[in-house]
């Protein structure tokens, strides 16, 4: 069965195509980059509206199939930014309707896990999902993917992007901060904020900006922010693994592209006799293939949706979805 998946929760318009037998056939990513400042939901949505049809065509040609061979359409139903979600939803409904094929709306966070399971060979991990809008530790227990820990304020990527703006590094600052951090060596005082299993990042941002005002080097600020924030994530991930007895850890989300985060989680995993798994970069960040793959799993496990069941949900929680595709 061939599923075409449309991702559109935030800045990325992605179209992926998967075959239930052969796996990923195409993964086209078109990211909106605001000319300046942060991400404006309506401007991102306008970008997606322009980008979706070309992305579908490109994905079909990458997969080497015609649109008539698509058996099923999936899309990111939430969580995310309303205007962006509605573009993905409307596009998916129109495509499914015109092809006369079924449609499945999927949870974006769960899609990050399932594409990792497919591509890395792990089967029962704790997922550290660290992206712009989301920061959660998720694992499977009792027919649900449950959230064991999460951010109390912003996602870690949003914090890095805001910091990037304050420091004049431009939007989508994660990669730039990573690069600068490599030349940092002074660990500045930055609040380490873990409460129970949850983390918070706003204090880190405030402290980092204050260090800059005091004339500290950009390199040291980036280094200190990374060391502190990633140590917090590693700690809650480790505690979740211990608590639920998982010996696999999977990284997902755009921030999982960061080499230092990978190093810290990998070291933690090895020390506990566990293993870390990370999918290829294009499948860590937001992408259509993961949406198609989760849609395919859901559909094949018997989930059926009418168009009227596919209303987008900005605050769609990971643990609301009954997991019907795992035994
Ligand atoms: P979601 O909708 O799941 O919240 P998103 O819209 O934030 O996702 P992603 O592509 O998953 O999209 O993640 C983007 C984030 O990843 C941005 O905040 C970006 O700065 C951050 N990022 C990208 N590369 C790196 C890196 N090398 N190090 C740290 N952060 C990074
Ligand atoms: Fe994401």
C-alpha cells in the first residue's frame, strides 16, 4: 500500500511517500525561513500553501510513481500552529477526495517515534523528542505513547532560536550555536532547571542574554547554554529509561541533529548498558515521510477516519492516541 503524507505543523512543508513493504520512497522538505525575526504562523502557512503542490509533484517523481498509484493520504493533524495545520489538512483532504482514497490524520510527535523505529531498527525506545516547539520524553506503555517528562515552558529549539535572535545569529540558530559552542571553553553560570521529570528553559535564555550584556564571548555563552540544557535533557531521559526499564533511547526532532546532544545521550546510554539510535538528519527534522509512515501503520491496523474526523488539533497530546498498531 502506498501512502502519501503531508507535514505542516510549523515552519516545514514536507511531503513523503512510503510503501508499506519497501519503506520510504520519497521525502521532500521545503522549509519556510522568515526574512527576519521569528516565525509568523500566517506567513508560514502562506508559504505552505504555495509549496504543497510542487512538493507533491516532486515527491511523486522522486518515488517514480504516478499520483494514481497513491492508495492513501496521511497528514499531520497536530500539535502545531493553527494556520499551518489547516493548510496541510485542507491539502490532504482535497487530494484524498479527488483521488477517492482514504485519509488518516496523525499525531506529529508519534510520527517522530515511528519513523525512528522503522529506520534505525530500535523497537521499544524511550524517545527524546527535542525540536523547536516540542521537548518531551516519550515511551510506550499500556497501549499508549506516554509522556514521561516535558518542558514546562518553551521547546528547546525555540529557546535556541530566541537566543540566536538576541545574539544576532539569525533565525534557525541551532546549527550556528552548535558551531560557536565548539570554540567555547568557559562554563558560565546558567540555571540548571529540572523539576521532577520536567525541564524549563526560559531562565537559561535570560541568563545567557545577561552574560552577553556583561561582555562574555559568544562562544562561551553558546557552549554553556548547550552544556546546561543538554545535560538537563539527558538527565530526564535517563530517569525515564530507569523508571520504565527501557534499554534503548531514540533521538528525534530538529535539535537531535546536534552533535553534542548526541554525544551526551550516547555516553549516558553506554554507561547504563543501553543503546542510542538516531535516524538520518532528514528524518530527525519535521518531514512528510514520518507522517506517511505513521498513517500507513494506523490504516493497516484498522484505523478508519471520515473527512469529518480530520479536524486539526493545535494541542493534540501524544497520549490521546490509542496505539493500535503494536502488539
Ligand atoms: P516541531 O513542530 O516538532 O516542534 P519544529 O517546527 O521545531 O518541530 P524541527 O525541524 O523538528 O522543526 O526543529 C527545528 C529546530 O531545530 C529549530 O529550533 C532549530 O534551531 C533546531 N536545530 C536544527 N539544527 C540544530 C542543531 N544542529 N543544533 C541545535 N538545534 C538545531
Ligand atoms: Fe517535529
